[in-house]
């Protein structure tokens, strides 16, 4: 438990990095997608690059953002399931959910890393300088960040009370 408290500042930085990466990704998507539509349908000269870049940014937003959401307790469906049970059962089910989440993270980390490795030599037709494997990197990286936050939750409890996580509340 004491080790988890010593790691809290580093985990706060990881959390903020996840928030910023996900936020920048969604911001850039909000610029790139309309620009691509404008170029294609208004100018009649559609570029090929907006779609693969938007897909990459969506991967970053989804998998890196999910890690931050897990730390902040933003997975509503899991919380709703646990909250309706009697208190003694809640703690048991919560540990089970975190254990299952670690298993999912391990699976996604392993197979996501393999996917990156196996496709690193391939290129995207629209952007030949961008290896396909790079576009898949958010999958294992997001799984790793989520696993770290799951372990933090198991060792130090929920983190939604921390000032960096509870930003703007209260």
C-alpha cells in the first residue's frame, strides 16, 4: 500500500498523459474529418490522407482514453452492476471485475503487440511513410496503461478522489 502511494505522482503523470493524448486526438479528428469532407465534396479534389489519420487518431482516443476513464471510475456499466449488490458482495465482485480486467488487458497487450510487430513492415497505401504497425500501437499501449491503473486500484483503492482525477468536481 505504501509503494502505491509513492507511485501516485508518476501514475498521475501517466493519467494526465492519457487525458492529453486522447484530447489532442479527438481535437485533431474534429479538424481533419471536416477538412477531408470539404476537400472531397466542395473542392472536388479529395486527399487520401485524412481517413487513415482519422482512424489512427480514433485508435488513440479509444484505447488511451479508456485507460484514463478506468482510473477515473468512468466505466459506468461496471459500477452500476456492482452498486446494486449488498455491500459484502460488492467488494468481492469489484475484485473479480478488476481481476477479469487484468486478464483482458493482458490478452489485448499480448495480441496487440503481436499485431504491431507483424504489420510493422506493411505500409498504408494512402500514406506509404506510415507503417501499419504504428497505427495499431495505441492498442497495446492503452492496454498497458489500463493494466497499470487496474493494479493501482487493487493496491491503493479507487483514485477518483485524487485532485488530478476529480478535476472540476466540487
